[in-house]
């Protein structure tokens, strides 16, 4: 399992007794996201769509995806989505 897969798995592990329902919700989210992303051809659009869809699906105020460059530890791309327009608080 890759580092990214481990991080995603850790971030969606159930934290309460509704574990089965939580896993079903995440599986539905993943399936819907894969279907939506199948039409997009460039990486930037895929990540922008993913961060927005994840925020909406999780009913979060904000969501962030960080793409680190393994060849340059000082370089990373950050994609963010906020529930309302404007700058983060």
C-alpha cells in the first residue's frame, strides 16, 4: 500500500460506532468521484474537482489536497476548496 493510500485510509477510518455506515458513505463518494473524473483529462482539473467534491460530500467548511514533489522537498502544490467564496479565516 502506497503512502497516499495509507494516508487516505487513515483519514477515513471510522472514529465512532457508525463504522459500517461511514465506510459505505466513503465508498459511494469514491464511486461518484471516479465517475465524474473519468471525463477530465488534465491533472490540475482532476485535483481541483476532487478537492471540491470531497468538501461537499463530507459537508466540510474547507478541504485541502497537497501534492508533494518527491524530487524536490521544497516544492508542493496545494489545492483548496471553501464552502463560501473568499479567503480562508
